[in-house]
C-alpha cells in the first residue's frame, strides 16, 4: 500500500486534474486565506463498493477554504453529491444527497525537516509520514481526502425510507406495496398430523364415491 506521503511526494501530481489545487497565491504567509467553489466530476469508485456510491463523472460540488499556516496549507471544505445504490430491505434502487465535511493539513516538504529534532527516531518519523499529506510544487491533490470523507458520510446499510417494510421472507413480495400480505403459519409440531388428517379425508371421499365393501363379492357368488 502506498502511503499518503508517497502519493504526495512521488506521485507527480497531474495539474490537469480538477481535484489538484494550486496554493501559490497564499505565498507561504501564515494567516493568508483563500476560498474556492468548484464543481468537479466524481472520480471512479467514489463510495462503498457494492453498496452505495457516487457514480463516476457525476457532479460533485466543492466549497473549500485554504489557509496558510507555518507547516503548510490547512484545507477545510464540504463536498455535496448524489449517491446511488440499492435499499438493503426491499432491494429497490435509491438515490440520496450526501454532504461530506473534511479538514486536512498538506505540509510543506521542507517543513518536515525543519520541525524534526536531531535526536528524533527515524522509525517514528517514517510512521508519522504514513499519516501525512505533503504539497508538491505548492499544489495538492484533494482526491484521497475527498474519497475518505465521502465513504465516511455514506450509510453502510442504505434504505429507500426509514419505514421500508422490506420483502416477504417466504415469497419475496414487496411489503410496502402489499401491506395486508401474509402467510398462514403452521406449527411444525402439528405438520405431520395435519398431513395424516388430509390423507384420511381423501380416503373417505374415495370410499363415498364407490360401492360398499363386500358388495361385489356377494354379487359374484
């Protein structure tokens, strides 16, 4: 698995991507701030695989605030989009509006060296880098942050509505469309006796339709 730091420092950001943002206007002046509003196309696999997610290339509205701090650029924002999936109760398609908030620090690569003490453990430093994002050429890629935020904002068990009754466990009919639907429950303890009673009733009906026992024998004599 590639670390966040590896993605930022070695990934060579594609500046043509709508999710790559340039921070040079902030000028590394602590306290400088910039607000951005942008609508982008959703990247592939934005959601919970096999459950619910934002379709690829669907519009995602972004409201961002970029704030320059000593260590880098603090990015705070909100993403809004429409997610599509399937109700876990009735299996009908559904669509819901999702709003995901996020905040992430994108560090300057050289700030990492300035802030580390000479006695710091290299192993600890490497572990810290695993959980950090870095700027590359004063730019950052918002995609991994957006992806994490949207996944956390989505329901693990989406429903078309909270009162959805689901499907009949015996025949699969949708209960919301058939509120009076039911099956007569049979106690398994009486099931064998019921089958025996039906067999006896069938035998009695057959006897009623024919001659009495012994009649044919008397006629033959």
